[in-house]
């Protein structure tokens, strides 16, 4: 029939999607891990659990996206690192509970499937999975005409990890006297980009090509620095050092994330001069006339992960991180909290 319509006529190209799946299979194979069964392309990802060294296994899961940082990738037409961010946002939330990531799945949606862009994205996801020591075992790519502007897309991720019940880190052992060790971020990571864009692009009129002397690179290059994946760093510490609390600094900053792993009777004292705030945050605060309080609750300000450790172990933790060539700072301590006191105090 000459007027017969096909799915392709509506804007969905199944052949192109199948071609992408074939390309992704090779990327998935670059993230090998014991337990993976089968390969990309089935209805579900298969993973066989080896519980020989875990007496009481607990699965830990996390799901997240990258938010409006995607807008920077669109403007730069650079998509090879945004997948690292996606993995990082999920696996960093798993490792703070002491869980080792096992596998990862992604969801990518585009108005019109662009295999060049999609392959760059998935390559970044594969790199992130390799850094985290987990396997990319599946995902979904959706082509949805009319849903997104041309050249734009959205993405989300899902990770599962495992930890022995006796080794779950939930902050229950945090006590007054414990010390706070902050591990450096790579920059803005993947939170606060709606405010970033409002300040730098709307208010200041900068573009992703604007070069800021204090940064030494363009704004686009600075803002697309991928979120650090802290999994291997934290696993190294957990092997033989006492860590009683771990905090992934995302939306809400240090203030609103650290209280998630502290008993109500505790208060965190944060020394704001304990580390040098990276230039990008100074730029944002200056150009946006952002208060200290708003900076603290919106951005990581140079600290991407916080470990809460007993005082006798604080220096050993610092030494271990230095030996791994990882920037870390002694940023504060846990003190007793009086009734109705706020749980974080900057000094």
C-alpha cells in the first residue's frame, strides 16, 4: 500500500537502534566482572552472586541522573564524560554505605536517535563502570520524537552493590571526638547546575567558550569535568582502617548531607579555612553575589566526600590518602549537640 505508514515514518528508527546495541555490546565487554552472565541485548541483565566470603549479604541500590549539567554537554557537543558523571552519582551513594558496586544499568532517551552521540555517552558510562569496578550489564535506549529539543537527551542510571550486614556503614558508631576528613572534588561535579547556568550564562552573559584567567580553561571545559568516582579510594580505606561514617557531598552540600550519618546527639564543626576553595566556586559566589550559607547548601565547594573517623586514626587516614596521591583535608570534628542546636556549624 502506497500510503502505508511505518514506525520509521513517525520518527523511530528500529534499525538504527539495533545498530547501536551492537556497538554497545563491545563497550559492555570492556567492563568485565565476575558474576556477569550473558551479554547486552537480552530482556534483562543477568548477574550471579558469589556469596562465599559474605555471611549475611545485603544488596544496596541507588538510582540518579546528571541533571542540567547535560545542558553544558549539549552546548559543547561533547558527550564522552557525562556518562562518567552518571555512574559516579550512583556508585558514590552505594560506597558510602560500605557496599561494593556489582553492576550498573542505564537509560538514555533522545528525540531522534543519534548513534554518534549515544556511543560517546555509553563509552563514558563504560569508563565509569571500569573505575568503579562494576559491570555494565544492560540498559535502555529510547527514541521519542517530539519529546526533546533537537540535539538534547536525558539519562538516568541504576546501580546495585553488596555488603555484609556486619559491615554496613550507617553512622551509628559516630561519636563526639570523631574527626572529619574531606576528600577533594574535581569541581562542581553534578549538582547545582541550574544556579551555575543562571549566574554564568544568564546573569553574566558568558558562554561555554569563555576563558576565565583564574581557571586557565574555558567555562565549558571546567563545568564538564566529570564527578570523581570514589569507590576504589574508599574500599582501600575500609580494608584495614576504621571508618564510621561516609558522606557523598551532592545536593545540599556538606550541611544537609553530613546530618544523614550522624546521631541526633552529635554536631559537626566544619572549619571553612581548612581547604582552599577551587576558583570555579569563588567565581560563582562573586558573580552571583551568593551568600556563604547558600554556597554551603548548594555546592560541594571543593569537597566531594567526607569520612568520619576516630581521632587516633585521623592521621593514618590522611597518610593513606596522600600515598594514593589523593587530596584530602582535615576539615573538622564531631562534638556533643545540645538540645535544639543545629547539627552543622561553620567556624
